[in-house]
């Protein structure tokens, strides 16, 4: 009977050690990848120049600006010349005060 208890105890100890050894192995984590992604995101963040941006840039960077409104901004710029003020964006059909305010910090004229 004593031999059976020792065997059971030895089995339990060895099993728990092997489980602990495998469970303790940390998964591989690529730490550099998120840092690169964050750096790229920071590099992409910037102001959109109303006088030089193409339609794709306007759509991608500005909130509430789709294909039609981006084209309208470019058409207004080609017809009336470069924007002298960010507030002139209100003259573009389909752009209201709410859209301008959402994007004011993202817009530039330089």
C-alpha cells in the first residue's frame, strides 16, 4: 500500500512539474511591430492643405468628406482660385459649419 501511495505522489509531482514547465513558457510577442505602427500613425497625422490636396487625400483625412464633397472642394478651388481662409470652405456646396468645425484643426492653407 505504501508503494502505491509513493507512486501516486511521484506521478502527481512529475505531472505538475511538466505542466508548469510548459505553462511557464511565454508566447512570442513582436514588440517592435506595434511601435512601428504607432510611429507610422504619428507620421501620417498632419494638416491637410486645402489648396494642394487631391480628392483622395481630402476623403481619407477629413471627417464627413466623401467623394462628392472632395470633388466639390477641388472644383471650387479651380473655379475661384486658392482658398484664402479655412472659413471659405463654407462656400463649397455640401459643406456646413458642423463639418468645418470637425475638421478645422486638420486644415491648413500653406
